[in-house]
C-alpha cells in the first residue's frame, strides 16, 4: 500500500519529517523518499531502495542536507518517489499512495497530447509521475487533482509540496486515509495517526474522501469539500494499520479487540487459552480471550528486530521463507494445550500451513483458528492488498475451482456466511491445514466492530460489493 508524511513548520522540518515518514514503514518496503522545500535553496530530494535496508538507516547520514521548513516523505510499495517537477502551476514535489489500474490507457492519452515521461528507471511508467502530469493538465491544483480523481481507476491519495504550503488530497472514495496533526507552529499530514504523538502533534482532523486541504505553518485551508460517499478500506483496521492509529476516528486496536471479543462471546469451542499471531492477530486474541473468559498466552513470538511483512517479496519461495523464519513457537507454552489462535486473514494459506505444522510439532494438543474478517473471495482492485496477478492465488478461489471446476462460479454463495457452499469451503481449509476448528468473523460483526455504516466501508474483497 505505502504511507506518507508531510510537515510544514515555522522552524526546520527535517527531524519531524524523518521520524514521521519512518513511522509509516510498516506500510511498504520497496522505496523510501523525502523532499524538502526552502525559499533560497529550492527543492531537495532523495530516494533510496528499501528492499534490503530500513528507511532510517538509509536516510540518517544525509539528513543535514534536507533544509527548509516544509517537506514530504514516503514509504512506497510501488514506484520511486517523490517526483519533483516544474510546471505552469509552479514547481512541486509529489508523493502518492495509489494503485492505478488503467495506467497504460492514461499513459497513451498523455503521450497523445505531447506530454512525456522521464522516470523510467524501473522499466515501467512511474505512476506518481503520471499523477503529477494529470495534475498539470488542470488550470490550478484543485482542477488538476480533480482530473486525477476523474480519470484514474483504482485509488490515489497524495501530498504535494508546493512553493506555497503542502496540499493533502485524499482518494475520492477515501479508500486510503489522510489525517492531519497540529502542534504549536506546525501542521502535519500523514497516512498513519500513529506518526503524530511522539512528534508532539495532536490529531486535528481526518481528511474526508476527495477533500483537498492546504497546510501552512499556521493555518489549514480547505480547497475542496469532501465527497458524500466513502469506501474506506476495512482492511486498514484488520491488517494494515498500526495498533495506535485511527481512521475516521476509529482506533485500530479497539476495532481488533472488539472483533475478537464479539467472536469469543459467541464461541462454544473448548480451549485452554487464546493466542495472537503477531502482529495483527494480537489485538483480536486479547479481545477473544476476554470475550470467552480464557487466558491470553503468548505461545508464538515474532522475531521483531529484522523481519518485515511477509507478503511483500514478489517471489513465492521467498515469501514462504520469510513467513516461516519470523515466527518462533514456544514449546513451554504449547505442550499439551488446546490452543486457539487468532489471525487477521487467510490469503494464500502459505503462512498458515507452516505455522500449524510447527505448533503440533511443538506439542500442541489441539490447534483452533479464528480469523478477524470473512474469507477473502475477491482480489483487491483498489489498493493492491493482494499482490497477485490472479485471483487463483487466494486459497478460497483454488478451493472453489476444485469444487465447481471454475474459480469464478457461484462466488456470492461462497461469500454468504453459513451457506452450504461457505461451510464446505471453510471445512476444506480447516482440514487441509490440520486445524481442530476454523471460524471466520462475519461481515456484520466486522462492520459492527469498525463502528461505521456498512455503506461507508469498502468490503469488496469479502463480498464483491464495490463497482469499479
Ligand atoms: S477490496 Fe479489500 S483490501 Fe481492497 S480496498 Fe476494499 S476492503 Fe480494502
């Protein structure tokens, strides 16, 4: 997905920018970048590859060169950013959290009107540069950003560092978030509100879908009102978000806890304890334990110092290796126990297969699994949650193909909780991984835990409900 941070201050911004951007590191692992603006020195920009190293390690030494009171930074899961360009709107730097499905078509259109692309280092068109070019087609920034909203298929939130402040523009459906923080003499805009507290910012506002806000050191200016409709990604709460973060005023840890609590209250399985698969399963397991009235135990721990997220490596072998190496079982807590594990989701099942086997190897008597969301039936066309090119990477679709002979058949039936098709699919997953029992959360409980109306939340990967 990716995450960004921008800040504008009455004093030098580099330290806040550096740490604020770093606090988005859980959202991406490909490229990191920062740009600052200073009236005398203009724009300073730097981009590093993060595939084998961390943002802080890469940027720390060059921090003194980032002069100025305003800057933007990005942890990108896709292209190299920020892009800095000069245009009839003035010079500006831009970072995006975006997934653009019609990039080829847009590229063709732009070339046809004599525009050109210069960032071709990865062999593909840089989608942030494409967004910048779409913006420059407008007579002003608002018209340019609306051009992006109207023409891209997918999603795009962005920060623009201009010669007059930072412009924060959230995706028109609000699939990805932007939150604004404030402290004395400075404003910040970021994907994750967890970037704010340690830098002294308080949450000032959650930017609405399609809303455009200009930040100056001492004021916010609304340049475009938010749209009525919203489809904020429900997976932010289930998986992506850092526990301390909030979107639309709803805290990630609270939502995870509520998901688990509600499941625990209704669950009649007999287990000795609940345990969370780190990181995103922990909040849910704490809630489950409390809802069910069983102790929370840490029977599996994540080796946190070095392992990043597991689905990021493009190649399946490497993904499996990372999945296996980062979680370490604790024999002392497993032996002879009936353990219930909570996890955020089951995508391909690679990780689950390895985890369950090792739990039995280390003495667990029974291994039960509870999942925070419903089964993932549809690929994500909006934020690139599943990096897969084919829906068949989803374990659900592979099973549907086995049962129906066609992975696209009767999807609505498999997406309906407790339908015969749903039950069959879940029992096959449980059997295949040797689970004593497996239950997925219902969509209703997930929505209840998030606390927003269903119509405001994207649940497409569970029920195929969004049109695109
Ligand atoms: S399809 Fe799923 S992962 Fe993608 S934006 Fe919607 S809820 Fe989020």
